[in-house]
C-alpha cells in the first residue's frame, strides 16, 4: 500500500494512506501548491498528482441493504441491521463533495479562495490550450 507524505508549513506529515491524503485535500490542509510525495519519490505540487483533486470532489457513494436500507460493506456481506445475507447492494450517491473554502499557501498564511478545485482545473486547462494559439507561419 502506498504511503503519502505532505509538507505543510515546513512540517512533513506522514506516512498516510491515500484516503487520509484525500481527506486533507477536502479539509483544505492540502492545496494545489502543497508539496506531496508518494513513498520515496520526489516532492511535487499536489496539483501534479493524477486525479487527486478530481477524486476529492467526486460524488460520495454508499451501499445500502435492499431489505432495511441501512449502510453495508461491499457485498457479498451480512447486513448488521437485519442480519440478512446480501449479494447485491443498492448504491446511493450523495452528490458532489465540496472542498473547504480555505487555501494554505506555501508561506503558511491562510487566504480565502472560492472554488479552488474548479479554478485550478480551468486555469490549467485553458492555459494548456493557449500555448499553441495563433502562431505566425514562418
């Protein structure tokens, strides 16, 4: 299993699981410019980690028992509420997750930002599109 590390305000946090790193993104502890690394690899900005911010805002799903509608583990499993054996669960989506509205800069100061995930994605996307625009023929 991968071990993740992040550097926040000159302190290295880790090792942590992928789920713990995602939670730090959701709470705003890890921002686009926060240095992170996987295992013994090089430090990179969190924005360079494939799908990290997309997974952080992805819709949250849970599985529920078709008999009692209580949350259950991945089937096949025994429902803890109604004690029935469940081979197929009902998957329920709670909608898109929101990232906390705070960004910790590399200098350690808190700045309020809005929709950091969307703005970062759009700026990278449109920035990449703009790199080859309207070059004169030579």
